[in-house]
C-alpha cells in the first residue's frame, strides 16, 4: 500500500539507517539514497504500523521501490506503508539504490530485540528493547553481547548502554521468560558504534528529529555501565538464578 508523503518536524536525517551502521558521504562527496523507518527501531516488525520513506537526490516522482529484489508498488511515491515482510530498498536516479531495509513479520519470532534506527556514536546512550508480540513477557529478561550474558532483569524489558565505545559493537540477543512458562531467545541484532572523531570523508551525521513517545515506567529500564565483566549463562532453567535481579542490582 502507498501512503502520502510524511510530514516531519526538524531536519531530514542523514543516510544513517542501515542496521549495521550508517552510510556517510563517499570520499568523493557523492550523496547516497537512504530509507527512514517509522517507528524508528530496527529491525522493523509488522506488529507495528511500519512506514518507509525514501530520501535522496532527484524528485519524488523518480522514486522506485523494490521488495526482495523485485519492483514493488507504483513508481513515483517516496513513502510506503508496509503490509508484508521482506527486504525493501528504493532507488533515486540522482543518488542510486539505498541500503536494504528488512521488515519482519513477527509470526515466527517469539521475541524481537530492537535498537534505535539512528547512528550510534562513541559516548552515546542507547536503549535496546526486548519485545514479544502479545506482551506476554514475564518478570525475567536477559541480555547478551556476543553470546556473553550481560544482565538478567527481574522487572524490565529495556537495557540502556552508556557510554558507548567502539569495542561494544557486535551482536546482541535477549532471552525472556514468557507467562506460559517457557524460555525464548531473540534472533541476534548487530550494533555498530562509530567514532566520535570521524575523518573528513566520514562526517558526523545529525540525529533524527525527536518523535513523541509514550513514557516507560521506571521499573522497565536498566542502566548498565559498559565497564563490566560478562557473567556465565545461568546454570539453572529456573528464572532468578544465575543473573541479576533488575534495576536494583546495579552494574555487574
């Protein structure tokens, strides 16, 4: 389905929204094409109403969309309301083909770990959120970096990392205890942290405009200093053993 152009407050974002990192200007200064995703989380999932907007050089009427490598929708619309899972990209004649944007259907994913769809720079604060489609997550959620256990939360589904450093790039997962009493694990999500002192050929991109969001209660977030040591995977299948117990536990 097509949707009308999105009206945004604040500046247009830089081509930053590829999941594994941001696409700066090339050394020759050539502008790239990129996709803005709403809600601004990656990977996008059809539990939400997902909208993709193509940005780049040239006019809106010159926009071409692709899904899984095939032409998708009508030419000339810079915005798509996504109703099918797949890998999307868009093309503008003046700036070429965008990086791919994957949208999950969520049907086979009991848990999805999401990261903000924005550039992640050294010193930033970033929140990872662990979600299930039916909001059946119980009181126990664990987060992992490169398969090493970071923390187990007793009453939380979000992990805020601060301050980011380059070596904190890598693959993250979450593991949750559902209310029907079974453990489930998310697919890995890649996080790439970029230098706060980029070279001349890789200028620092601005962050996307701020969007209004509902506030989470205090007990759903956990702030973790990344100057920590990994702890082993819990030995017991029972929640509450072998990990932290939520925000009150403090840094590991």
